[in-house]
C-alpha cells in the first residue's frame, strides 16, 4: 500500500502542482489574466476526455501496469524537460503533455490497485493510498513554492515532482511483475 501511495503521490502531486502553479508560469511570459485562464483550461479539458479513453483502453486490453507507467514516465520526462525549455511555446507544450499524463494515470491506477488489494482490505487500502497521494500533492506544491522563491526558477521547482513521478512509473512496473496472481495457478495452467 505504501508503494501504491508513492505511485499515486507522483501523479497527484504533479497534477495539483500544475493546477496551482501553471497560471503563474504562464504569467511570467507576460500573458493577461484572460489569456492565462483560456490557455490554462485547454489541457485540463483535453485531459478529461483522454482519461476516459485511456481507461477504456486499459479495460479493453486488461493491461494496467504499462497504462500507469507510460503516462507517468511521460509526465516525469516533461517536468524534467522544463529545465531545458526556455521559450513560451515549448514550455506550454511540455506542461500540456505533463497534465495529460497525470490525468491518464487515474483510471488504470485505481483498477490496478483493486487488483493488488484483497477484497477485505480494499477500502482501508484505498483510503491509505489516497491519503499518501494527497500528502504528495501538498508536499509537491509546497516544494514548488519554496524552490521558486529560493532560486527564482519554476523549472527547478518541478524537478522533485519529476523524480517522484519517475519513481512511481518504475514502481508500477516493478510491483506488477512481483505480485503473485490473485487466483492461484495450478502447475501446467496458463495464468
């Protein structure tokens, strides 16, 4: 449950941090409040639709771990790429992709968690995972502010989120391979 909480903390942390700080990042390029509001709404609208499509794809294929790790890896790469991105257009593009990744994770992640947890522990486990994830959102958002104030750089503030999101992607794949099947497989049967 702790590892699943860490996976979720990366996704929720990046999502919450971008929800709060992305308008400030856009403002640093001299946009008006109206332009910031319009520009900021686009990736979240697209992400809502993509989230449903990605979850359906995961359900259709029955695959969960790669459907979690892929978008998290995309988010981590985009957040880390912020250090090398200096222009307005490239910055907007990588932040948009990062948001798409954070939202695409949600459906497959919770499906994966319910496969990992035994039915009797599912409610408590989901609550604990959600609490850890929300703690990640608080810490990520707080660190962004502290790092931005200390360095003057939004890009440096995104690095801790990139690290935890990349860790989450690796954990999703590693834990899925390490877990025993929920239904015992007899010798000679295919799982």
